[in-house]
C-alpha cells in the first residue's frame, strides 16, 4: 500500500519549517516595524499550521497498521517537539485571537534566548528527520510500483501460458 498521505505530510512539514525559518529571519532583519510585525504574524500562522500538522502526522502514523520503523521514530519525535512547542503555540494563539499574552514572558534574558534555542534546535532536528522520512517513503513507494509492475507482468504471462495450453489465442 502506498503511503501518499504520510509522504505528503512529511514534505509539507519540511516546507513549513523552512518557511518559518525564513519568516523569523526576515522579521528580525526588517527595519520597518509594521512590516516586521506582519512577517511575525505570518510566521505565527505558519507555526500554528505546523504544530497542527505535527500532531496529525504523529496520530496518523502511530494509529496506522502498516508503518515503517523510521516513520514511527519520526512520529514519536514529532510528538515530543509538539509538546516542547506547545507553550509557544498557546502564547501565539492567545496573542492572535485574544490580543493578550496568557502565558507571559519568563524573567531574564537567558530564559528568553534559551526558549528560542530549544525551539530552533527542535525544528532543525525535526526538519532533517522529516526530509529523511520523505526520501525513505519516496523510495518505498517506487519499490512498490516496481513490484506491482513485475507482479502484473507475471499475471499477464500466466494468462498467456494458460491460453496457449487451452488452445485459445
């Protein structure tokens, strides 16, 4: 059975992580505060979609009956990253919807940079895991196509052989 949905989710998660890195990079490099805020909001929406896809990927892979070992590992790491980023997720949702920060910032500059260090480290690890999983699933799907093609040729050859023995053309 082809794993198209799982492959598409891995690819989409990888692309969203790259877009999130670009949004953070451009929001810190933009001198204009209005455009920086707009890019920050776009990055926030990307993070929300990313976290929803992470939990969807983890549930889909862990509940599926025919998953590979690497996909299970990536699903477990994705759920751990989801738990790690859930505080930021709640903060972003509360700022975007309620226009109020429910969690608040931790005191001290070290806590501020430590949060982002964990966030970006988790996202970098997750990016490479999902790219590896995507490549593995693409190879798996190609092997399934080749096996199915060989199986169809064998069935067609068997039909031709039985027709020759029966006297049919």
